C-alpha cells in the first residue's frame, strides 16, 4: 500500500510515495485545501481521537483492575511523576499553502501562548525551537486512551532533525547529539542491571520462603534447605536429611516421626501458605491494585499504544516484587515468569524518566518497554535469545530493527547480571539443566506428536475454563471478595498438596525432577528401577523394569496432574501476582513423564516388536522419560500461549538440550494447530478481550465485504456529527460543546452548511488552551471568537480579542471516502496505529470511524459481543 501514491501541493510539486516511503509521506504536513492524496480515495495524515457517549459505562470496566478513575488531570505532565508523565514535546513543520510553495514563517500567536505545532503533523506554519516548552498538557493523552503513533513518530523525527542541525553549530551541541544517540544504549544497560538484580532477589527469597513452610535451618535461618545442607557431612543419599535442617515437628516436639509429627508439619505447612497469600493479597489490594495477575495482557495492550497510568509505576514495581515472592512461596499453582516481564517493564518505564526523549514521547517509550519485556523473559528463564523472540512474537506491536538490537543488549545484560548473582547456586544460568545420554529415534516422533495433541487440548480447555471463571468473577458478587477468594484457593491447594510429595515441592523443583535423566546415584522414586549392574556401561543405564518406587511415583504424578489441571484454572487471574508459564509446563511435564515411562516399559517388555526391534535391543538405553517430560512441557505451554518459535528457543535455552529441537518443534506446532482448531485466541488475547482493551490483533485477517459508511458514526438514526467551525464560534459556544459531550475530539469545518473539512482538534487540547488563554491572555472572554485559521475575518473595533488556536489544530487528519472497503480501513488502523479517521464524500465530512468502532465491527462480524469493547 502506498506504492502508487503521490502527494501534490497547489504549486505542482510532487513527492512519490514509492521513492520516499511512508515516513517521508507522513512527514509532509499540508493544509487540507492545498494537498490532494491520490489513490483509492484515501487521505493520509495525522489524526486525533473520538470516544463515544459510552464513557460512563466504560469507566465501570475499570473495576476489573480495581482502580478508581479520575477525569482530566491538569499538570500531570510535570517531571518526577513516574508513569503519570504525559507527553509535552513539540516538533517543527512547514505548511504548503495554496498561494505559494514556500510561504514565509509567521508567529501570530497570542502573548500567553507557546508556539506549539501539534508535533509536526498538523501543517502549522510556525517553526518552533524544540527546546522551548509547549503549553503544559497540550498534545498529551488522557488515561485509558490510545496514543497517536504517527504524531509521536513525527515529533521524534523533528526532534532528531533539530539536534542534527544544531550539532554542526558548536562543540557543545555536537556532544549533546552524541549523548542523545548513546542514551538508548545506556538506558538498556540500566534496565538489564535492574531487572537482573530484582530477578535474583526474587529467586533467592522465593526459594527460602518456600522451604520455610517445611522447616528452618539452625545454622542460620536465612539459609534455605539446600544451602543449609551444603556443608553437612551426610551421605549423598541422605543429603536432604542433614542435622542442620529441622522440620517444624523436630523443632517443636523434638522428633519427626509418628502421626502427631506428621499432623504438626501438615498444619504448619497450611498456616505458612495462608499467611503468605493473605499478606500478598492485602498488599496488592491496599497499595497497588495493578500488581495482580500476570501482567502480560496489559503489557501487550500498552505496547499497542494504549495508556494505563499507574500500571508501570513505582508502587506497582515495589508491591509486585514483594507479593510475587509471597505468592510463589505460598504454594499456589502459579509461576513468577509472567510477572517478571511486568517487573522488567516497570523498571523500563521508571528509568525512561531519566532521559527526556523517552519521557516525553510515548512511541519511543514503547520501544524501550519492548526491550524490557525481552529482559524480563531473559531473567525469568535464563533465556536471552528466547526473551528477544518472545517480545517480537508475543507482546510487541511495533518492533523496528533498532529495537531488536537494543532488546538483545538488554536481555544480555539482564542474563549476565542474574548469572553473577547465581541465585540457583549451580553456577548455571539455565533453570532446568538436562544432560540426556541417548539421542532420540525417528519413531519417537509419534509419542511426541501425541504429547502435542494433549498440549493443544489442555490449552484450549484451560483457556475456555479460565475465561469462564474470570467472567463469573467480574459479573457476580465473587469479585467483591478478592481476599476471601485467595484464602479459600490457597487453603484448598495447601490441603491437597501436602500429602503428595510431588505437589508439596515447589513447581520449579517438580519440573526439574521430571526432566531429570536417572543416573546410578539418583535416589528419587522416579529412578527406583530393578537394577542389573552387570549390563551397566559407564553412566549409561539400560532400560530396566520399573520397581515399586516407580509405580508409586506414577500414581502420585497422576493425582498431581489432575490437581494441577483444575486448580490452575481457579488460580490464574486472582488478585495476586500469578504467572502461567511454570504451571502449564508442570502439567505437560507430568503427562510427558507418565507417557515416557509407559513407552520405556513397553520397549523393555516387548523389545521383539517390530517397532522396537530395529533400534531398541535388550540391554540398550533406548527411551529417555525425561525427554518426554521436556517435550510435554513445551506442548502444554504452546497450547496455552500459542507461542511457536520463541517457545522452542526458550525450551532449549532453559534446558541446554540443543539436540532436541526437532521434537520440541513437532510438539509445539502440533499443540498450536490443535488448540487453534478449537479456539483461535491464546490465553493473553482472551484476557485482553475479556477486559475490553482496544487491542487490534495484527495476525488476524479481515475478509468481510463492508464499507466505511457501514461502520462510521453517526448512523442514519443518530443526531448529526458534532463539529466546530473554523472562525465563527465563540469561546462560550465551544465550551458548551465540550461540556455537553463526552467526545475526545472534534472535526473542524469551514461552516456547518458546507461541511468542508479543515482539520481535527482534541478535546483535551481545547480545554487546556482555553483555560490558559483566560488566565494569561488579555481580552479573552466568553464572547471572543475562536479562530483556527491563519487570517481571521475582520471584526468591529469594539469586539473582544480573538483567540487563535491554529497551533493545536491537526490540519491533516486521516480521511477515507465513504466507499472505502473496510478491509483497507482495518489495514490502515493496524499498520499506522490510528485512533480514528474521518469519512468524507466529495470532500464533505460525513462521519468518523474510531478504533473502538473498528474493534466492535470486527467482533460483530465474528458473532461476538461488540459491547465487550470498553475503551477506545
């Protein structure tokens, strides 16, 4: 799109869209009457936003995030307000008017106004010093609105162009230019260091508090079980029974055997779990309601341009870090990996305020947040490359090549920092290091694909069940008692988990146990085979008959699988930090280990079968159950999240099993195909739709034959579109329109009769400019004429002063004709990040299409509830 477009001004100059590219096309501001955009009736330029009258109902949707919303907030653009900062940067541009190709610059603003030009896309003829502060608040965005990607990118280009031009004037300006170019890399370094440090702190704290439920170390209460027994002289098989570590029954009763000791340990385990979860939910509810959940659905929405103030703030970071440790330690069926992405993005957002170009530009800030998300996955799994691919595939909306390099650097620094802290005590970055001795056989692809089918079925089942439960939570009285819900789920989880050693241990330890390849010295039940040491060669153990311990472990794992499958449905989405990666992997790892042991025993007892005879002779090490667990974990995680490339890379970075990429790829693709056949949405997209966020999925194709006139507002039965005329309305008239409507912006026309489009002005900019003019500009009263043009009509000498607001007018809003196919309109919204475009017929304004209208139309065409879209 754009290959044939050309932009002409009245003097006949032409810019070829194919030669200049979209950036060149979009950076050419022009007055509506002086520019003709030729091709498919589509006019391309900057844009604003319009909300519907449903604002009051939309605000109720914020209860899902437990945040009270305030209306328009003046002064929130001041520095030092964390993520409450709003954009306040101005760029520079020139107008190509009808009269002359190169008109002179003019400064006809009132004395009380800064020369604000709308960020370089509004065609104003005022050239502004980029260091000069614009009118505070003008050009910023209200909460729960979408940013203007085109305007933000244009502002940054203007700022960069100004710095480049000034760098030739003096040495100081050259140094400023160099520091500006280097600031992005410095910011990535700081994000990596902070994210890695916090991840190490979370890992160490969670490990210690998890073990605290079962006992305490006498050598130092700050040691977890493993660290406590490092210096013990116990044998390898009794390494978990060192004298320095005491269970609660040993500490209180003096012995650890007997029914009463078991009941006491059971009681202490449940009490500690309840205390941790209660403290977590109270902290979230009292100090940072946005710290709950995974955070990835909201991160995806924010990266697509949506604004949720406070979601990436200081309090959210502090509370999420503390409560994540508490939630993981409580033994709930959740993980810390998803919330670590949220923590890293909080770090990125807060550190953005150290650098002006990121603090004042929402689009640039989102590039940083994409890199921060990569750093979050890097420290969550010890997978820096997987983190970059996860950010690219799963969460980022706009991911230029420059962001790819910086994401890689941030993930590298974060992984290096975590490795330096060494939270796992094994001098390795990977979470579940595996070392399988035997390669996989081609025939094993059949059970691997079966695991992929299981993962897809589990993913589809989990998404539907969890969304149904979360919807019930939002629409019934259940949502009013988040503390009680967390306590009940924790109590049920702890009571069911303690009797089974595989659910009692932390989920990460369980996965590590399931991935393990049994060696000679392993004392786990999963490795209690009937040994035949005569056939042992070095470290390689042949396939052996399963002993009593293996059969006991199989029953316990089967019960653990049932518990994990159902309890995770009710846990994900509660008012505590809760990730989904580790629980999903645990379900798949249990299923994979069960299948692996079954295939192993089948091969042992029936090695003469045709499928085994060619490659699995008696006494050979043919089947590796740990590999099946690894493949099952990938399949279930892929079924829930619908990740493919990043999932495979994360899995082999996570385990060090580079040789097993093909089984992982087969399982991941199978699980995605099976899950997509049942439902197209992954868990994060489903939660985005549940919360009504305005996320326009770039992967979906729109194939319906509708036109812009079918979607635009107003409809035939609606009142006419609210407009502002360019030079005939008074301050009182405009204030009446603003107070009597809830729209976020208004088209400006030549007159109500002609309906010829001049531009678009944002409600917020109008309010701030009029308030500022009343305070600082002499002679501005309710009867003053508001003029959006360069030359206002002559008025009688006795008339009050004219209020010129051309500087806040967007003179090149995106427009389409009423006959434009909606598939083109949807494509424009997706690729350019629009908030709305205006609909015209023969140059006359007919209506408007907002992002919310597009999302509602897509939902309606898919037979979904269009009213589920709450925000624009």
